[in-house]
C-alpha cells in the first residue's frame, strides 16, 4: 500500500508499506479521505509538533474515514464495506485517570494518538491506503454521511468539546478569535448549540469568509483595522497565538469566560494576565474531545453543513503539495484522497 510518511523537517514521502493484517479485535480500514491538521504540517515543517519530536519515520494523519476491508478474529457487530471514521485516541500502557476525572478520557496521563511522535515507538497515522484499527476506536458513519464528511468528524468533535466546556450556549453572544479550521468549526458548533450571535475575528479575509459560511453573524479583520468586540461575555480563543491572549482578556467582560482551544506553545511565553484577576475572568482549557465524535456524526447526519470548510482536495501522490497548501493562510481544511483515483488539486 501507499502511505504518507514524514522522515524529518521538510522531508515527506509517499512510499510503499506492507498491507496490514488485522490482529484479534482489530479491523483493517480501507481509507478514503484524510484531513490535514496543524500537527501534520508541524511534523513536516519542523520535525516536531509541540514537545513531540520525530525519532523515526512516521505515517501522518488522524482525521480519517473509509470502509471496513477485513475483520480480525473475535470482531462482531462490524461488516465489511461499512463506512467508518476513527476515534484516534487510546489510553497508553500505564496511563492514569483519577476517579475525580471519571469519563474525561481525554485527560488520561498517557494517550496514544494516530499520527503522533509523542511516544517511541511512534503511533502511526491513517494517511495510508489501509490501516489496522482496534474495533473499539471505530465510529460507524450514520446514513447519509459520506466518508468525506466523516473525515471532518474529528475536528468538529474538537469544536463541540470546546463549546461544551462553556456550558449552555442557548441565547448567548459569542466571540471566536481565530478562524482557522478549528475556529471556524467552533463558529458552526456554537450556532448549532444555540448561540444567538457569533462574532468571528481573524487577520485573514479568506478564513473569515469560511467562518461566515459556517454561521458567523459578524466578521472582523484585525489586520484591516477592526477591533475585538468589547465586553464579550464568552470568548473562544482559537488562534493558537500566545500573543493574542492579552487582547482577548482585555476584550472579555467582567465576570466573563474565555475558552482556550487553540494549540499553544509548550514553552514559556510572555502574556499580559492582569485582566484575568481584576475582571474575575473564568479561563477554561479545552483539549481534544471525549466522545463528541458521536455528537459530530449526529450533527452531520442531522444536516449540519460544514462543507465550506474544505477549500482544497489532493490525491495521495501530491501529499507534499497538500501539506504546503494547508500551511498557507489562505486555505481552510485540506483533504487528501487516500484511494486510487483522481481529484482536483485546487480550491473547490
């Protein structure tokens, strides 16, 4: 089979790997679509994502969907040909989850994630034509949800988890700062969960146009001289830029709430935090998701349309071009077609 393998900074290759065979309790999925995430881009550009550093070649990809191709011994309730996506996280050996965190499986002390170099040996990703997957990590696609939509379930789950961390959104006014793919999906998730008015803020007109398509009631471009709304009761900080935090806290109303969902650096950064205290702001972290992939699939099946998020599609053979496109400010979600065939390598 063919797989997208990163060997180091600036070195990604489409290479041959042995076809996988399912172990007991596993199925082999014939992958059809994969969405490129910021971590995939980081491994390609820097040889690392946050504190996870490549020590050996790694198959990229954790936003994937396809169809069950074969079953391992002992697998029941799954059929060959069934369309599925994959929950990419599983607790690692020796992981600890305190009783007080029961059910919050995203907070296990040690979690393996598809396409991650956090452990050695690394956890191979799903940007390959086939991937063996433990059956408990499969999530069947509901009727009417395509595998292309299924590849968006993982980032939508991240957004739904962030929205859930803020509590009931019905009738509330919301600001989303940073409208890359995750921020744009936070816009969609907030509207889906009943937010009255959503203001999207970014420095890119392209990103803001996507946010508008996904339900933003107002967009503001800081690069064009617009300002963050004042006295915002609830702000989702999704830019992933530590330098933005001071301005976000200043824009938050007294007694308001900030939910941080963007990936922040794993090293010390300067930040102006005075407003956190003097305004009694509640600052909430949001990390990945628990079982919100099911919520995401239900939302997609129920008619939530996030197709505007996808701006580019590439064939597997053009993986490096796809990564370069995903790294640009003028792109939304970039998809890889992981099956044989052809698709357009430009905006759609």
